[in-house]
């Protein structure tokens, strides 16, 4: 065997080992996700803490998926502000400590769509003329798009892996808080045209938030199998986000539900819907209080 052949064989073996190690990590991450998701959603108090952390978890300049957020909190329950090594470096806050958190990042393939093609063509397989036409914004017969083809495992770091101070963290994560709880009730009651006959202000505000969120979600998720859990969890997210005492929230919708391993797909769909709508309606409600 010649020298080039020997090197090529060695390279292949190295790649095989690397892939095997990555497969093990992916499998471990999937197992970690399932175990943590079942634990959170089968214990109301743990779910409260998880949803509170999900809303407060900041991910640099971009938002991570609900799946990745749960993975981050499964690896570090105290994670607060998370981004890549390079993103921290660009902020002038280098990563100085161990503590990499593993998440999934999508892999995209650049391709061109055109009625002149039987199917989209990869960018590399396009001719120079086709690339030129696709890059011309005035043309609609050749369009560039990025198609997700796979995922890869990447690592990110929480602020605790840097030398950032508490002051730096407060700047990155401003608190949401309304000083006068009576003002909160009056503003939300008037804005949503809802009222409550409950005794305490906390209960009144919960009723308004729940009724508002529930009516809004029904437009999109009325046929959702776990709608009652979704509605209560999103309402909890909003209630916590504006800085109110969440001890009165009991998660009654979860009391008779025990999630099992064969339901992880449904649970993943529910978790995604809760995270997306929890953030959406928290920001909507909070905007009325500014």
C-alpha cells in the first residue's frame, strides 16, 4: 500500500470513531431530554420552576427552540444567559471556565427553486447563469432558499462559565415588574374587557389572564388533545413573567395526567406550544402594563 493510500485509510478510521462518539452523545442527549421532560411534566412544582426558567432563559441575539431550552435546563437548571463561545467573545466577555452545554443546531443546504427545474437544485450543481439569475432580486422565476437537511450537536455556554459580574447579568436580563398590583388589575381588566369576582387581587389578575389566554389559544388549538394543560401553563407563564406570586397556581389540569415514555412525541409538541405561546402572550400582556 502506498503512502497516500495509508493516509486515506487512517483518515477514514478517524472519521468512523468520531462519528461513533457523536452518535453516543446524540443518543445520550435524546435520553436526557425524555427523562427530564417526563420529570418536569409529571410534577407540577417542577413544571412551575421549569417554565419560570424557560421564560427567563436568554439566548444571546437569537432564540433557541423549546427542545434546546429544555436540554439546556436539563444540563444546568441554573442557566440564565446562554450563547456560543464566539458570541461571548464578541461581547468582550470570554468563556473562562468549563461547563459546555450541548444543544442541536440545524444544518442547511442552499438550493435554487425554479419552474424550469423538475426539482430544486443544490447551489453547487447550478450553472453560473442560474446562480446569477437566482441572485437577482428582480427575478421571481429563480429563488434561493435554505433547506434544513439535518442537525448537528454544538456547544454553548452559560454566563456562569465566564467572568461576567452580577451587574453585567442584570444589564443582560432586565426584570419585569409592576409595583402596584391594583394598577395591574385595572389595566388588564380595561384592556381585555374582563372582570373577576374573586377576593384577592392576585386571584382577580389570574382569572383575567387565564380567561384572556384561554380565549386566544382556542382560535388555534381548540382541537389540541392537551388544550387544558396548554392553556393553564401559558397563563402561568404570563402571570410569572409580570412578577406576581405564582403559589396560587395549582396546575389542576395536570393532577390527573401521568405522562409515559410512549407519549414523549405528544409531550414534545405540548412543550413547544407552551414555550412559544408563553413567550408570545407574556410579551403581549406586559406591553399593556408599560
